[in-house]
C-alpha cells in the first residue's frame, strides 16, 4: 500500500496564548485517535503551534484503509433447506439481505453445527475521503470553553479561521472545513510577510514559513530560541542572569511567530520597591523577563521579546521602556502610600468584607483564627502572643493599594508592611507564610508562628464550612478545602508538629456561634484523614497500607505517617504475608464469636497443647518488648519485632483446634488470639494487607 506525508494547517486570528499548547496537543491527539479508529497506518507525527496557526504533519500515511474480510452468519444449514433440498424462506431472506443469491453463500462448520455464511472482502476507503471528516471531528472536540462566530459564517471556533491547508503528498485534498475551501496556501508573518505562500509538499512546511514567511512554526523551536536569546542577552551584562519562569516562557512563545529578545532598562529608584511588585508588573502586564545579579537581587533591567526584526531595535526598546515606566511608578506610589498607614489601622477595614454569608466577615474570621492560632502555638511550643498578633494582621494587606492592584502579592506585601511597622520578625514572616503551601510541592512555613497561623486559617475554613453543611462536592470546591486539608497534613507531618486533628478541630469549632451542623468536627477529621489516601498514592504507597492504618483512625497526622511508613516497611518482610493472613483468620474467628466482647486475658492454667503454650509465651515476650517501642512511636521497630511471631503463629494454627468442645478451653484460646491481634492493632489492622 502506498504511503505519503500529510499536512493540515488551520490558519486563524491570534489564538489565546495561554491555551495555545493545550489546543495544539488536543488537536494532534484527537486527529491521531481518528486515524487509529479508521485503521489508517502512519509513521511519525509532528505538531506545530504558532499565534496564528495550528498544524499537524503525519509521515508515511497510508493512501487507504486496508481491505477487510467480512463474514456474516445466516441460518443453520438444517433450517436453510427443506426436505427436498430447496432453499427455505430463511435462506432466501438472508441472501437478499446481503445482496447475493443462495448459491453464492458458503457453509461454516462449528462444534454446534453447520451454518450458512456470507463471505466477502470490504474494500478500504481512500484516505482522501476520510481526512476531511477526521479533521472536522478533532477540531470539534478541542477543549474550547467558549466558541465564537465571525462574519456570515455558521462555523464556530476559538478565533476566526481564515485559511485551511490540506495536503496529501503534493496534492490538495479538496474539501470544505470550517466553512472554508481547503488549499495549499498559508500566510506569512503579519508584518514581515503579509502575503500568501505556497506549501508544495508537507515536508516543506516549516522551511517555507521560516525562509519566506518569517514564521517559526514549531512551538518547541521558538521556545528554545527565546530561552537561548534571553539567557545570552543577560550574560552580556556581566554577571547577570535572566530569571525564566516556565509558564511565562510558554506564554511568550505563544505570542510570537518571529521572536527577537531585546534588553531594556528602568530607573534605579524603582529598586526601592519590593522586588516582587516590580516582577509582577513586568511579568503579568508586559510579559518581560527580569534580571538578577550574582547576589540574587533584581537589577534595573528587563528582557522583552519582540515579534519582529526591527531595522531600529532601539526604537522598540524605547517603546517598551516608555510603557513599563508608568507601571513601575504606580507600584512605587502604592508602596509609598501604603506605608503611611500601619497594618493595625486597617483591621477595622476588614469588617465590611464578607468571608462567607453565614460565617461572617474577614474581621470575624481574623478574630477566630487569632484565638485558634494562639492555642496551636501553645501546643507546638511557639509564641502564642505573636501567633495571635499575626493572625489579626494576616488579612489586612488585602485592603492595601498594592494588593488591590496586584492580587498575587497578598501576604508578600503584608510581610513588607509588617516589617515597616516594626512588628516582630516572626509576625512579619507569618503574614506571608499563612498561604504556604500555595500548591503541591510548595515550600512550608519556616517559623512556628507561621505554622500556627497557616494551620488556624485552614482549620477555621474547614470546620466553618462543614459546620454550615457546605463541604466540597464533586468538582465544586469554591473555598479550596481539598487544598487546605492537604496543606494542614503537610505542615504537621513535615514540620513534625505534635498536633491532634480532633483536638484542633474542637478548638476551631468552639470559636463559632452560628454553626448549623450538630457535630462538624467528626466529618472534618474524617475528610482530612481521607486526604491521606491521595497523599500516599503520590508517594507510591499502596491503598492497602493506607487502609490498614486508617482502620485504626489515628488522628495525629505525624503519628498516622509514622504508622504508614512502618506498615510499608513491614510489608516488605518475608513474614508479612503469612502474618497478614493469620490476622485475617483471627479477625474472622473473633468476629464470629462475639468480637469486642472477647477478653484478652489468658489463663495459663487452661493452656493444654505445646503449640498454644508456645504462642502464649511468645505473645507475652513480645508484649513486654514492644510496649516501650509503642510508647515512643517507634512502630517500625515494633512491627519488625512482631514479625518474629510468624513461626509460632503458624504452628498454633497447624496443631491447635481453636473451637474446642470445652467452653473454658475454647474461650481461653479465643482470648489468646485476641491478645495476639491487639498487639498488631496498636499499629494498624494488618489483616487488610494482601495475603497472596
């Protein structure tokens, strides 16, 4: 079967830069799925994505689908002919349905008898007939939240479509896609080459655009060129280094067809403004990369990426410097204005701002969080007064001029303003640390004051919203409670804080006066413990290990984590499967015989068989050995020690009849098994671990 290269290009108005890569990936994966579903063979697939185009090139695409053998079964042979050997109505009806005469049908012998069958070969459809529909389908399936129409067209897309290239080899696939006729004409750079260009074959696509059209069609090629250019310009300034944020790099790549990095400068007086505010101004509004020196401090430089090759680059630079100057001046003005008022003087300004209708204002929340942060700080040997102070000031920067303009600076500006007000260092740091971790893998609060405020803020939201019966549901989580719960767990575990979720939630609940749920604490604790499942799944720890620990419902996260690590290590031991199976057997026996009502006191005078005496002695020995280990939370060493019970336990089940006829003997053996099981239950329910 012949093979040729294929190219499709969708030419548009400028596509949304933050969505360009996603659209390109979805277009390619959707089209390849269409090829696979159609049974078309192909080789390497390449994606192209630029501000005004999405394109796919497929190497070695088959000219047609492979021919397909078709077999349709009709009636049984005995029902197909009458006694005289003539075709029955069943046979003639089947033959008519497949368009042949009865004598053109075959017979199929099976274990269940003989059947009449129709066999033929279905010829594969030509690729040129299939491609237009596959392109349309993949475009229709793109993740576009809101589609638009343009002109008199009925077609809808993320941006107006102006041309379609559809080539198989050197031939145009004639079709109408998105209301436009297909062709082999693309368009060059909007300014450098505002004309149509012919793409003779798919393999010439990016060459024509680069050499004639001033367009680098490949997303990765442009990104690499921008990165290298930005870094080179920074190096030319001495020991300077450009800070390249990957998301910003992707966005700048999506904004430029012919990227040309240029260096600009701003006045040194702006360096008195916090670097984060300068960076936010340059990054969010202008898409500039900032530059730092060897000491990591920001320099009065920026690197912009122009979408053209100017004959006079200095004019482009001057224009960018002119644009950034008023933005930096605004930041400097906001900073100077904000410092004229202390954070404490802004506390009352939080009263009109609603946190949640039933839970009151941000001021109400601050009062609750302050009380909770104080108690948490006491529990972790922090500074209660400082934690309370930081919590009362925590949201005040939200009403500052700087944060009203640059919302991503909340907490960061609070830290600067607190230092300006002369607040203690840990109080100032806590105003920023309250939001940590902001996302998965983010840094955690470093000060105990920051830990107390970060935990109190999240626990207040969790208890409050569960307390008015507004927990997360499905994908709806407007207050970010899932992220808040994971943040609480990470802070407590990684900072090794001796906190109990049950106690902390009870403290939080005590600060509310208007909760509608009778017991908000239990569902909140259960919700947070459930978050552990995803937490450990990301670490490669199996669900069965989580379930074994969760069955004991330890509510101290640090203790929960120590148990998880111990059970995960125990699971690797040779004795683990046998002991897990034994625990499962013991659990089933005890449940059938009364469960919790069975004592664990063993009467040694009632022990008869050598195997049960050996087990009783081994259990007593282990109980004494692991007691101090459990007391200090050394679950790993405890389980390793308990693993020595394997042979004794196996021998017991091989030689001893638990359900003896004599009640006293039977109950004593059940008590021995209960004592054995309770040793393991001090860590986890290992009966839930895999046993085979």
